[in-house]
C-alpha cells in the first residue's frame, strides 16, 4: 500500500497544522495525512488483523478528520485525538448488526490496579519475531489487543488510552494487566499443544 506524498514544509507541529487546516489551508491537511496515514493503518491492522479492513477504516478515519475539523480544539494534543477518531471508526464497524452477534466484547469492570503492574518487560519476550508477536496479539480479545497496541506499540499514556477507548482509567489498567497475563500464558499453551501433537503422531 502506497502512502500519500507531500512536498510542503514538515516542521510545523501537528497542532499547528490542524489549526491551519481549520483555517482552510489544504496543504496542512495533506501534511497531516502524510504523517499519519501509515501509522493509523498499522494501528488498525494490528487491531483487526485484516489488511483490506484496515485500509477501509484508515480511509474512513481521514474522511472524518476532514468533516470534523471544526470539533478540534487547539492546542489539544492532535495525535490522541486522531487515534480516537480511528478507534471510533473501528468501533462503528464492529457495532453493525452482524458483528454485535459474533464479536467477543470485553466487559471487565474497573478495579484498583497499581501503576506498578503497567510494566510489560517482565511479561513480554521482546525478542519475539514480528509475526510471532502478531500471532499472540490476534489471540487476545479485541478490547485487550487494543490497549496493548496503544500502550506498547503506539506509546500512549494510560490517561490518553482511557480517552481514546472511552473507558475509565481503572478499566484500562485492568485490561492491560489481564492482557499481559494472557500474553504470558500463550507461548506455554502453544508449546503444550505442539508436544501433545508430537506425542500422538
């Protein structure tokens, strides 16, 4: 998939570019699309594991960026705002009549989880190959996959994630801890399945 190209200035901040777009500078919008088209696509692909769907949702996200420009409140941080738009585009897709009956939705309620739990390095093997990591992520529920990607791939703070997914901060912490527990267990479960398959071969 080819990303858009833009020949204009690249030094303005995201927030300044968005304000310029609100004032009608089309080249400012082009610059934002160039900066974020690929990151948004990769974010949505990690959540959906479907290339075509991620492409469609990326297009939808930027269309909504165009139509929602009046809603942006400068100097609000632009990046979390855009990821909220992308997250909502994905949520709307999965809230169609078909997916309401088939999608597993995480309903974990908020409970107190210490900030100390929010450290992935003890739970994730960072030497995993990219495909292995994608396979592990695909085994998580959508809600758990989302917070892991936002926290450890996209690098958002916990409060930013809570705003993006529109959930209480405690719920976000709980989802992260449970997702890390699940990621920690998955390799062992995979090894056990492989050993059992070899034993019966």
